[in-house]
C-alpha cells in the first residue's frame, strides 16, 4: 500500500494498521496531506491547514507506540475541526469577518476528547457564517463545493467536514447540528452523520441548558462513526445536560437481528413538499429494510407545532448569543442572521414559555407513537443538492418557502423533538447527486440508530460510490 491508497481505507482500518505497525502515523499523515493538496483547491473544504503541526503530531503518535504507551481509540488518525468549534492556538473564525483573526486560548470539550483519544488535529473545516443555513459559504473563506458536482452546494453547516470525508482528505470529522447541520452535509456528500441525543456529546454552546444544538461525529462508514462517537461521548460535569453513560459503549458490535422490528416510513414528514427525486430514492429503503426482516408501515406521528417550536427557540437562542454583535457589527453580519436575531428580540416570555409547552406535548405524542415503532425513516432534506450560487431554495414542488430554513423542516422537526437521528447514504438522483436516508430512534437510543444504519449500509454499500473529482 503506497501513496494515497491509504486515504481510501476506513478510519478503523487505518487505526488498526497504525496499532500493528503495518503503517506508521507519519505515512498516514503524509498521504492525507498529499490528498488535501491535490483535491482541496477544487472544493475548498479545509480552510485552515497546519501541515508542520500535523507531521509533528504523527511523529509523536509513532513514538507513543514505540514506547508501549496506552493508546486512545483514535490514535494516529488525522482530523480537522469545524470552524465553529474552539481550538486552542488554531484560528477559529465562525465564518465571520468579525472573528477572521480570532485564535482561542482554550479547546472546546469535544476537542479535548478528540486529542485525548489520540487523533491529530491538522486544521479547520469550512462552515457558513455562525453556522446559519445549510449552504456552506462565508465572506472569510468563500464557498465549499459538492465533490459529486462542483456546481452544487455541499450542504451545511458542517459542509467542510462532509466534503473532506467524501474526498478522502480526512478519515473522521466532527460537526454541529441545530437544524440539520450534521445530517444535511452527510446527505449531500454520501457520507454518514449522526445528530446524537442532546447531552450525549457535552459542551456545545454557551447556552449550556439548551437542547437544540448538539455536536457529533461524521465519517464514511457507520462503524467509523461509532468509533468516533465512543471517543467524544460521555458525561462531563461542565455540561449540565450531559448523559451519564460511558461513550465507549458505542464502539461495541453493531450487528443485530432486525426480524420483526417495526419501522414507520414517514414519506412526507407530516405533509411537507418533497422533491419527487428524493421521494423515489427514499422509498427504495423500504424494500432494503424489509429484506432485513423489518416490518415497515407508511405512517407518521403528529408533527403539529414542530415548526413553531423550532423557529421560536432558534430565534430566542440566536438573539441570546448574537444580539451584542448586532449592535456592534451590524454591517459585518449577513441578512438572514440579522433577521433571526431581530425575530428573537421581539419574542416575549410568554412566547418562549408557550413554545416549551408545545415542545413537551410534541415530545409526548411522538414518544407514544414510538412505543409501537422502534424507528422512523424519512428524507433528510426535502430537495437534492442545489446550485451552489443559490443561498437557499425558495420553493419546492411549487410551494413557496417562507424563510431561509423552511426547506430544512424534515431535519429540524427532529431537532425540536430531541431524538437521535442519522443520515446514511440511500441512493443517487439521475444526475448522480447523493440522497441520504434519515433514521430516527427512540429517546436516547443512539446505539439502536447506529445498529439499524449499519445494517442498511451493509445491505446497500452505497457509501462506496466515490465523487467524480477523485482519481486514485
């Protein structure tokens, strides 16, 4: 195995090869840096790169193996952190000109855990300004493009991470998800992304009690996703909502007998417009799941008020975090974020309280529905990848979108619910654009979601289809 063939191994294979010394961490790092040099100028996914730091980290990883040190689950794996997440000594811009020269003096909790697990952070991946919207572009670094068709968007807000994985520039990556920012770019780039249960990966936001925004893993296979989650999940007393369950449990065997497991096929997520190309591809998943022994019914829970709940709490959270920036730097903030902040500032205590009541009722209804159905399957997004120069879709099937996030309802209805949800490759449009399947599990059943996604992946192997821009 020479050169960039290394980059086409799974993260688990690379990790195992480093451990048994079939490959050195330096060889792995050099291969990935070569792949980045070759591909990144076309797609603009990795926006800050530290090659010298990367090589020094790889040398240290090899030294640790030579000394017989205890090795973490991600030992020697190259990775880059989303540019919304604090990295000590590495520029973190949030995609905003306000922070274009910002270098944090501390790591986020997830970064601490990635490092402790032995992964080597080599830079940052691109994101929209403050992570707002699911098209990855910003005034600091520009747009990240879809490697399956560089005229199309890669999604977002973890777009740089999704593209880096698809292009074999990284074996693992991290992302954040408020309204779909892990699932959307996984969907658009034919990789895997998990929105974990809130608190599963602690420490996402200064709003420590909020359960809308989460951090989680992205990868090219479900097994790699579980490996990554095992390193970043688990309780932390700095996070008031962290779940008291060791993260390592997610790295155990994913195989399971699904005979008789009941699944709800939610074709239009409560009457939302869905592009026919997406619908036809998602429908194929029913036969795959039935071949695994699942019992699949086309049915849906009551999604009433999910839209109002999400938009109210999102606006409230955005205003809480960004209102001072609006006062100081209005001319440096994009219009959709200004609108979100201003909407949040107009909310009353009654508005927020009513949203929380509606959210509880929504949770109760879906929980009752999922007493019968262990999983729901549905579209990740209502449209396939669209033109990269279009900020967001303004209509679907002739139905006008009222805001810049309305086309993401199929994602953010689940964010408002708080259940774990994952995007796994499901198929391709006639134009060759990826479409993912969204798998939603019961409350806190992240492991079950990984198991079903693994079974679906093994039955289809759709993640093996490479972007056209790659040439081994």
